[in-house]
């Protein structure tokens, strides 16, 4: 049995262990989902790489105080997704094997969720490691996001579109609440104050509320001027992150209580069901009741924020039961997205990192 697996098992079952438990999952993740080029590989989707995966990987590397891997992820992203110039080109969201069996960019459109995480992580990395280059690059990315992915929506206000192209037609805007973690937007307001991040932050609680009819977050929502919101058919892959980001908000964050209240459908569901649903409809009915292990992990901070100890324990039980002792990963086979959700949730739960009420990142290794 691998040592990292033993350490992670000890962590999940609450056994006292001097080693870094979250670090065990991170090491298993790097072994299973990264190559020597330091790109994050989604084995479930043709071994593709997304800007989301690179951004998340950079954030986890910062949490792990692993600057070498951080630099590798950053370099691969800049060279392969951003035309060798991340300061002036938002990264393409999708890279993989094309129809001609050549590897490269498959879709050059940007993905705002990845861009926000990457800009924020660069700025916080510059602060944590005292590297001015990261700070400058993060500020340049924040400015690019503001120019290319932020829109003034009549009847809503300033908000972040999911990408540079394809999300606005005439008076219709396609939005996604999971693309805008409130703590990151607040953090950008402090770290990149020349942007309109405070105005964007002010629209997020309403966006979460109106995209969560019956208390279940939707993957996508369409906003039409004069007509309001129309949620997508289901809440699933994207929507699970809405609960995760909400749960990780500092207790003193403005509008945190309102955001959590908007998501009360999931709380009610988990009071009588041990496993979160994979898909929920806008009317509150459940399309698929068997959510994957990553969904159980993602809801740990949410349950903690609500003070729902019994729900928290039942979710942790699901996470524990899906630990693969051979790989040190969750699930068999281990899925890329599940591991990312778990790395966020368990890292926050173990206080490897957290956010203050203004969105500043706090790192365990920086507290000594």
C-alpha cells in the first residue's frame, strides 16, 4: 500500500497523523492527472486539457507551497493556451487531439471561471512568494478579463460573461453563477482595484438566488432584459460548485447568509438523503439521485457553513467509502472532476487554506 494512501485514509477517518493529509491527495492527483510537461489531463475526455484544470492546478500548487509545479503549470499554459503571452491573451479553454491527430488548441474561446481563478491565484502567489512577475501577470489578466469578459447587462448591472464570445445575443445573456466565486471577486477588488470588481460582486447574490429556483442551483441561466432569468433544465456539473464556493465564504462576508438561504433546497434534500443528487430540475424534483463522490466532497463546506453536523458526517462517510487505497484517489476509476472538487473541499476543511471576508487568501504554510 502506498504511504500517501495510508496518510489520506488516516486523514479521512480522523486519525491523528503528523503528516500533511491534504498533501497526500494532492500528490496522488499530480501522479494520476499530470504529465512531465505539467499539464493537467482529463482522462475521461480524450486526455484533453482545459484552462480550468491548469488554473485549479496552480491554485493547489500554491496551497501546497510547491512553486516548481506552479511554474510548470504556468509555463505550459502560457506556451500552449495563450499564444506565448498570457499578459495579452486570455488562455484558450480547450486543448487536445484534433481530427488530424495533432495536439493543440481545439477551441480558442476563453473560459471566465478559469481566467478568474488564474488571475486571482497569480496575484495571491505574488503576495505569498514575493514574486513581482506573478503580481504583474495577475494584474494584466484581471484587466483582460474586465475588457473581454465583463458586460453591463441592462436590468442586472455589471457581471462576468462565461467567455469572450458566444454568450450575448441582442438582449439575451447566458450566465453561470459557478463562474463567479464571490470571495475571488472580492479579492480581485483589493488586488486589482482598477477594475469594477465591487460592482460585479454586488450582482452575485441576486444571480445565485435567481438561478436557484426551489433552492437548487442551475448549471446555466439566461437573462433577458425586461424578462428576467430563465434557469437551465438541470443543476449538475457546473452547479455543484455554487454550493462549494458558498460554503467556503468567510462568515463575515457580506450577503453570505442570503446566498446560503438561496441554496436551501440542497440542505432540505440532504436532511433525508445521504447522497446528493447528480441532477436536480428547476422545479425542485430530482432527475438523478446518485451524485458522484466529488459532489459529496464539494458539499462539506456547505454543510459546515449551515451548522449541519449530521449532514457533514454523512457526506464525509461517502467520501471515506470511495477512497481507493491503491491510487490514493477518490473513486474507482478516479475521475478528474471529483478530485478537483475534493481538493478544494478537503483543503478548506483541513484549514490548508481559507478566505477572509474581503476575499484575501489565507494559507496554512504562511501562518508560521
